[in-house]
C-alpha cells in the first residue's frame, strides 16, 4: 500500500472515531504533532510540513490509544496502528 493511501485510510479511521485531524504549522522542537483534547473532544494536530511518513506515524500513534474494533480498516493499517502502540506511553 502506498504511503499516501495509508495516510488517507488513517484519516478516515479518525473521522469514523469522531477524532478531528488538523494540519497546522507547528515548527520548533515539538515534533510532527500528536493527540490532544480540546474542549472535551479528541484532536490530532499534525505539522503540515511533515513528510507523509511522519504524518502516518503521528496518526497511527494517536489512533493506537482508541479501541478500533468497530471501525472498518485494512489489515495492513490495523497492524501499523497496533505496532505504533508500542511507542506510545500509556
């Protein structure tokens, strides 16, 4: 699967889980983005200047914090999300 296709699928998973994804200029040493909660709603903020690979990593790590049994997603993307959970401190 191409990286752009994986990114699109991760964005769709976030949408299905009602997690807003925004692309903004983050800059500095904050990294490529991450998960936060704004006014009680989960949100993933991604640096729009990040590479597609970095965007995929940020989204996969954020989504690994949520149960995804109710979401339709390819096996490859589901595995990527599961592997990303290893890097997330719970």
